[in-house]
């Protein structure tokens, strides 16, 4: 099967979207499919993204298209025009992606187009290519489009029309959690499947021999972006306060961009001796840090409308086989997965977090924090999750391939 992937994010640019799409391309190729990719050049998200992510498919199978300055100027104009309420500057990539894909199709015709977002730009590109070339396409929604709860109402109303006119030409939809799939099934009369982000078994194999934390302090690690408006470490910091002198046996380390507010909050709550904040690290280094931690910190979205958001970070944590401390709302699918599958604890009250920290401190001193059972994590590997996408694409293209 010949598969054309269209995604703004792709390695070597380091973002969670690029991680997912890079792994998707790699695993589909490993299963014998002929894959090509159209991605953006000079990718950005809150600033230029570092090129620290390994490209795991041949470089000449990827077309990087666009002019970064154009994205920046369009994004700046849109943010000024909407007073910061819209970040659709990535739509500046549309003409570059469309023309690059159209040129590719003239010499290499895919059986199916697989377009992944956000940003949503990939979907209009696939929509027009599909109509003009009579090629089926599938939209992958790593987040909702017009129904994104972070959008202001005026933006949702305007983009809802655009979304419906675009996605109606798709042969099917892929998303990353069941609550998001439920919303899409209510909205569209077409097949919708769920494929979690998953973790890479190869990464686990490389990091499994790393020594664990030999520090006498309980090492709690967070890697990645924190959205100040929707993720809040305050309950954990209050729990550290309540530990009193025992807090000296805990170290919470954050690795990510623009985390000055975490330092400020730690100072405000007088727990800064127990909190460390570092600059972002490469994807591979983040996996090594996770594998060596005692406990991995997940900050849940505080907005109740975000109950279906599964971050890629959660599955990396599962792959690291270290227990997860989920801080924030407990009535959502990620929290339920963590608790029901025995991957850790989901807590929101500082008293409960304090009690759990005390338990882990004792456990660390006596015998160390045990790893998660490997067999419980395997269903969440990327290998397992890509099978759903592969089967979905085969079902969509089978009538066409048989006809040809």
C-alpha cells in the first residue's frame, strides 16, 4: 500500500506531534508499506523547534516544504487581528504543502492520503488533493478542531463550517482517545477509530539497562511543556509544604520550555529547595531521564472539557515502566487508565498527595520503587497501536486496489 502522510510536524523537529508522525511512518514502512511524507520546513511551536529528534525513515522519503518567514508573518498578523485568540499562523504552510504534494503525486500516486493535525492545515491540503486526484484520505485528529474547548466561541462557530466542509470528504477519522472519538462519531457519519500515541519498544530496550536513581532523595521527574493556564503543580507543592522536614527527601525535577513560572510558584510556596527546573532536553535524553526516575509526574488538564486528552507523555511514562503520579482532576480517561491498569496514582487533594509521598519515601529507603510489570504495558506500545491504523487504511483502500 502506498501511503502519503501530510503533517506539519515531523522529525527532526522535536515536538510531540513529530514524535507520533515519525513513529507512524517508521512502523508503517516496517510493515512493508511504501510511505512518503510532506512536512513543514523550519517548524515552530511557541518559537522555532529544535532539530533534536531522530529521523527514522530515509531522508529522501520526506519533502520539507515552505518558508518559515511566511508562517511567522501570517501568524503574527492573525494573532494581532484576533487579539491573540487564534494561533492559525500555521495556515501559511498550506500553499507550500499543497504544491509539494501535488508535484509528488504526479510521479508517485498514493493509494491513500493520511493527514494529521493539529495544526489543521494538513486537512484542507488532503481534502483538495483527494477531490482533484480521486484518492481517498483519512484525517487524524490528535486534538479536536472547531470543538477544541480552548477556542473562544466566535472561533468555534466560524471554524465549524470550515471543518465540516473539509472533513466530509474524508473516508474515515482517527483520533487519540475514546471521548474524542465519541464526539466525532456524533458529528460525522463515517468510521472513526482510536489509536493511542503509544511508546516505542526499541526505546525501552535501549534504556532498560540504565541504572535507576541512586540518590537518597525520591526523584520525581516531569519532561515537556506545561500549559500554565490549564496545568497546575500547586497541589504537589502544597503537599511538599505539609511534609515538613521530610520534604528534604524529595526532589521534583522539571525539564521543559518556558518554566519560569514553576520556579516562581515554588518560591511563593516556599518549596524551592525541593524543586529543580531545567531547560528542554532532546527526546532521547527525556526518555533516559524518565527511565532513571523513581516516579514520573503527569499534570492533568484542569479544564473539565478536556477529559479526553491523552498526552503522548503518558505513554512515554508507561513505556519507562516507572509509576506515575497524576496531579489534577481524577474523573477523566487518562486518570482512569493510570489507576485501573495499575500504572500509578491519580490524586488532586494535597493531603492525599502528601500521604502518597510519605509512602514512596519509606519504600525508596527500604527497597526502592518497583518498576511496572512489563506485560501490563505492552498493549500500549506503538507497535500495537499502529496496527489499528494499518488495518483501517487497508479497509478503506481495499475496494480501490481490488478494482484497479
